């Protein structure tokens, strides 16, 4: 209890005194009798105490108590190797004494108390034994103190320590010094100190620059003898990473587009630690930083240039931020950096027209440059591109705000059809420029004055004299054209006349049939020409002259009469439907009466393959045409009426349209009028009296132009303006419209069905009559059939046999009308009539032929159901 209240110094002094006592030399005595030379070993001390890793000596006093001199030998018996006997033999006179030594040196860290024995033997054979215990224990050998010089430090700054180590053991000791931190550097990691020797070891803690806060460090000193001392130290590292970021200019000041401007961002390191700063701008792409990283010493500032390069298209306020991040400490600060851009040098460059199609030669554009900016400017116009071009006035001029400058641009284009570009580059004083690309289309003189007629082929009937044709200027220039026609069968009513046509303008010319009585029927070629001052247009007309005979009149009545729309497709559908019905009835009757067609086997195979291939082909065509005739999802509107306007008419596709021409023409004298019409490619027009029946080509939808002409008995002729006929694509709404829309597909489907019916006819056909070849004449009247001979199919009448017949052999034609023939299979049990379907499919090499039922039954066969 008293030890607990003592100070550490007193405790250490007492412990050291005990250790000195424990490790002092031990003495023992050995007495030898003087009468009988008997030896006595006395253990005066009983037990030896020693510190592990230390050394002590045990001493034994030996006395010769006998009457004679003697030699004494000493041996030792021990379990440990760290106890050593130093004296092994001595010579003593009677009454003489000596001392022997035992060295005790336990290893470090050992704690144990083993015994050992000393044997003393005289030369006369007498011996004695002394036993002793050695207690080895770990003794304190370290006095350790950490002296800390800096309790607080800045980032990246070192903190210094000093380790004071004293050896308080009575022996020389080795010490190992270590720490738990990789950031601490020791002057040495190992010491060897003599008893009571002291050493001072410097230590430095150097932490990373991004480490801050309280850091714990543990120092450990471990003696080789096993003593371990630990002591903790703390260093507080200040969080010293503060900095500022600011912009030096006003963010409310607008900048001009097309001009490079700058802003300045300043970063100041207000900490006492050197740091690296990373900058990043987030916002519009025309704002950039001249550097992304700076290194600043404590108190140092650095200016970062922000480059702003807006283009002409950048107008308005563009928000953005500059983000600065410190490398050490991870401090992040943001600086708003919005940019307002306005067009200080706004200009308007107007090209009239913006694009132009020019005939071969020169074309002109109007150029206007207007200064809508804030400052007076000087301008320079430069030309480029693929064509030769020139300005009609000066290319350099100055404009104050609000002023404009007009000039002309002349462009030369070649005599060809192509597309070109002309570049207009307008430069200003501060180096600002604007490029304008003008597309130019060059057109040859022929295409520039293109005259087109509405028809390429013309069908003329001998009972009609005048035919109107639409003439249209599809060029890009107005011109006066001289018209002429070279032909032996028709003439131009306007022959030699001049017609002025603007681009897109139409007029009507009339073709008059000449010499109706002498003209020859058939095809003729007429050459139409229209000549202007720049080009000549020539067109070949293919004219077919026909008469309206009986069949032509019948067809027109059938197609355009009250019966409705009956064209070739509808007629073909009716015909194919009738053929399909007739073939179906014939097939049903033939199978019911068991009288199918008679065909050879070879012909049967060929026909079946042909009919199947044709059926598949017509099926594919039916599906393909049905898909091509299908109506898209976006359907046109239903017809809005039969007479939308006087010159515009619309109706549904695959239908007829009737137009009363008396509503457009009348004769003041009351004479009857004869009507003719132009012949557009997609419309078929038939006029009966005063009614024009307009029939569009099947499946056609779109617009076409037509002109009607009226002529009275006096020969006066007048034409209507070109009428627009609009054929709308609509979804079929009735069965009749569905039939008309898909007429072609239905015809292919009917053909496929007819091919299938014909295939069935061939499939159930029977083979022709048979010839049986016999090797020798029969012994009696009748027919003897050799089953090993081939059965050859022939036609009725003269037989056809194969080359296996030998001269002199008798050939008998078995006619099924004369007698019954039966056939059985070598592999079967029944016989069948020769005309049965089973026999037709039986292979030749398996056939067994009999002339009667009795013969077949005799051969072991039984009659089938077909045998009567």
C-alpha cells in the first residue's frame, strides 16, 4: 500500500537497489574432512537471481580439511546452456582453500528458475554435490521521455521531437526505436547504451500538404532484454488553405460580337501554405481561359485572362461560372461570369433576287449594304466563286450608322444547264467580314425558251377535222414564237402566225385534217416548230388516222355508254370467270361419270408441272398487283362535286366523268356544233353529241390538262381555255369500285384458279390403251399375255411398239371395248380393272395383267371393289 503512494523516481530507485542485490555474486562453500578426505559442499545462499539478457557470477569456496594434499576436479550438471562452469580442477594442501566460479548469462526476455548441480571429486574417489537454483527474470532497463517542440504546425511544415532514452539496467543494453506513422523520420532506429548511459534521438514529422487536424504519433522503444516503453505525442495541423477569387471588370458591361474581348479573374492565396489552384469555365463555348492551373506562394496573387470571342450569331446574355479548386485542402470556390453580347457592327446585306436562274449570257443582281451598327465603318466588297462576276460601282465605301450603299452585280453564265455559286465577301474596318453565297442556275438558250405541247401522239378520226393542242412556255423567258407545221396529212390553223408567251403561259393551237378523202389510214409523222430570236423548238407528232368502223363504234358504246366503265380488264375478267365456271362444271361431271381425259403418262407429268408453275406465277402476280393497287393510309378527300369551277374538275380514280360541253360553247346562229379535244396521256376522252366522257387510265391519280374545240357548219372554230382535270386517289367504298380497283389482281387470281383446275384434270386422267407383246402365237383363240413383257402405251389406231419386238412375233392390240383386262400387283393380293386409278399409278415392273376374272382368281388374286 505504501508503494502505491511513492513517486516514480523513488520507485525506480528501490527497484534498481533490488536489482543490484539480486545480481551480486553468490558464494558457496565446500569443506573437505582432514581424516577421511570426505568432501562437504554447502549451499550458503540457496538461490541466484539474475536479469535476463544480463550476466552474474556464482562463486564456491573450496577448502581441503584433510591431512594430505589432494587434487579436486569439478563438474556441473544443468538443463540450460547459459550456466557455465569456469573452474574444472584445483590442487590444495591440507587446510588450503580456493574459489571456483560459475557464469550465469540468461538470454533476453527469459523468465524461469531452473536448478543446476556442482560435483567435486577428489583424487581418492571421494565426491560431494552442491545444488543451486537460478531465477532469471525480465528487469526494467529503459527510462524513456519524448520532448515535443511544436504542438501546432502549418500544412507542409515539419514538427520536431526529441527522444530521451536512458539505460537503467546494470548491463549494456540494445534498444530498437520505431513509430506508427510513415510521416515521421527518426535520426536512428537502434541504440546500444552502457549502464546508466543516456542518448537523445531527434525525430521530425512531415505530413502531406492536404493533411490537417490533430495527428496522433506513437513512439516505441524496445530493449533487447524485453522491456518495452511507449509514449504518445499529438500535433495539431491548421487548416490553412484559404484563397480569394474575383473579377476586375464590371460584369454588366456588354461586349461586341465578332471582336475578341477579355476579362480578368484574380486569385489570391491568403493562407500561409503554398498551394496549386485549378481553374475551369462552364458556360458558352466562345469563352476560354488562358491557363487552367496556377501555383501561388503565401500572400501571392495571379491574374487569369478570360478570352471572349463571340461570333455574329451570338447575341444576348450568356451565363457562366469560373470554378477554382485548391490542390491541398480541396477548397472549391465559384465566380459567376455572365457575358452580354450585342452586335455593335450589325450590317444588312440584301441580294435581289436571293437566287436566280439565268439564261446563257449575263444576269444581274442588286446588292444593298446597310450599316446598322454603332460606329461609322469602311467597307470593301470582294467577289469570288465559280463564275465570272463584276460590280457595277466602286467596291470600297464608308457608311455612318443608318446609311446604306447600293450597287449591282453582273454574272456571266455559260450556255449549259448547271448550278453555280457566286461569293460576296463584305469586310469592315476592325477585320470583321461577312460572306454571302449566291446560288446561280445557268440554263441553255434551248431550255430557256422551252416550248412544250400537251400531246406526243395524236389519234385522228376521219369524221373529225379540227384537233386542239395545248402549247405552253416552260422556259424562263418570255418570247415571241413563229409557229409552223410540216405534214402531209394535217396543217396548222395558225401556220405562219406569231404567238407571244410569257413563262408558264399557255395557248391553244389547232391541227386541221387535210384532204380527208385522199388521206391514207395509219401512222404519219408531222414536225411542229416554234422559232424565237434565241432558240428554235422542234417537235415530232406521231399522228394515227383511223375510221370509226362497226367494232370501234360498238366498243365506244360498250365502254362509254350507260353500261358504265367496261374496259379490256373488265372484259378479260368476265371471260376468265366464264372459263373457270365451265372448267369447274366439266371437272365435276367427269369425276361423277368416271370418264376423265385419256393422256399418256409422260404427257401427264409434264402438264402437271407446267400447270403448277403457272398457278404459282399467277398467284404471285395477283398479290403483287394487289399491293401496288392498294391505297395509302393518307387518303385523298372524296370528290367535292362534278363541277368545282368552270376550268377545274375533279373526280375519283377508276371512275368516269361526264362533262356537258354545251355549257361552255354556243352558236349565235343556232347551228349544231362538232366538238373535238386534245389528247392528254393519262385521260381517254370520248365525245358523244355534246357530252364528253372522261375516263382516266386505270390506277391513275393526279392532274392533267385538256382543251375542247367547237366547230360549226360554216367552219368557224373556237377553243376553250385549258381545263384542269384532277383525278383523286380514294379508298374503294363499294363492291363495284373494289372490282374496278383490283381488276388486274382478280384476273391473275382467275388465271391461277384455271391452272389449278387443269392440274386436277391431269391428276385424275387415265392412261391410254395398252399393247401387250407376246413372244409366240397363242395355242387357242384369245389373247395370251406374257406378264414379263413391257406394256407400251399407244394411241388408238396404228400401234407404236418398242424396239424389243422380234421379227415374226405376233402383236395383239387389246381393246378394252372388246374384252375386259385386269391388272394386279406382284406385291398385292387384289386385281383391278385396267382403267382404274390404282393401275395408272402402279409401276410397270410390278404389273401382272390378266384377260379375265377367272384367270386372275386362278393366279391367287381376289377382286377389288372396282371389279364388277
